[in-house]
C-alpha cells in the first residue's frame, strides 16, 4: 500500500469537519432538503429557501415518477447542469424558458444554448456563482461532455458553512483529495452507476473511503437503465456504512 500527501492530510481534516457538522446539527441549524428525482436529477432547497434543480432529465426519465415529470411544478432559482449528455441536460432549456431561471454550467456548454444573457451563467473549474443564500462552486469530474466543453461536479455551500457535493458523472480521481481539503463535503450525491460509462459502486465506495468523510452519502445514477448497477449492487458495495442514504425517486430527505 502507499499514501500520497493528500491522502494523509484528508482524514484529519475531514474528521474535524465531521465533528463540527455534528455540533452544528446539535445546535439547531435549519435543514437543507434534497429530493431525488431519479437518475442524476435532484432538487435541493437551502435553509433559506433557495431552490436548485440539478441535472434535470425528467420527462423521458424512466425512473422519474409521473407527477415529477410535469415541468410546471419546478420553480428553481437556478438550474445546474454537470455536462451536456441528454440524461443530465434534456429538460434544462425548457424549464429555463418557462421560469426565467438561469442555467449554470461550463462556459462552452452554456454558450451553446442560446439563452438570454441574464440566464446564461457559464463558468469553469475553480469558479463560483452566488445564488440566493448559497454559493455554487465548479469542481472537476472525470468524464466527457460533447458538445459543451468539459464535465464538472458542484459544491453547494450553505450560509451556515455546510456543503453538498454533487459528483456529476465521474470516475475516482486523485484531485478528490483537494475537493475534500478545500470544501469538506457534509453530504455527497455520489455517482454509483457503473456500466460502460462511469464508476461502479465498488469504485464509488473506494472514493469515499480514500478521500472523503461526509455525514451522509446519497447514491445516484443507478438502476435507471439495464446497463447500470442495481440498488442491491450499491448496498452491497457500501456494506454496513450507516452514512448511506438510499432515496426512492420522488423522496425528500432533510440534512
């Protein structure tokens, strides 16, 4: 076995973050709410009421409950798209057009959408946008995105200092140590789908053990299509990890 410098530092820093988060939770901090909409689509509502819609693949998503395929129900303050593939982006422009919400994504992808200037929030890795009472940071992901530049993940920082990390489509990569060191995610929306396209559940579980120490892990991108991992595969990979929170599509959980 071997350890790089980042791997040595991350556990100490993350343990401190976990203790701090537990203290904050005990201090009566207001919850942020996460609703899984199926596949990689989520609705996140901050303690202050800021509504973020992430990777809205809804109307054609076989995992999305019928009631949640009605785009008229969504009133986001911003739409976050991790990359241009249809199973992450297909309803973004329609929802933006109906609501006037801005779309956040890589500059190249956002520039290709033809959105009004006030709705085009294009950025890149290392950058951030403020939306309501949250800050949305771009972090790397190991995948592809064509057309649309590069894939990303997102860190959402809440006003009380807690953070949510949406990994987007990714494989495990060494800079996850830096994401932990800088942002110390409290909750991770974790790609676990496997198949031909992304990291499988065992690799996703390794990423958590190697680089992160969150209070909760919410798996995503599984069981939507036959080539992807099943819920049983995901549960088996994480074994007795009590931080695993498996949602049903349409289910909301507060953190």
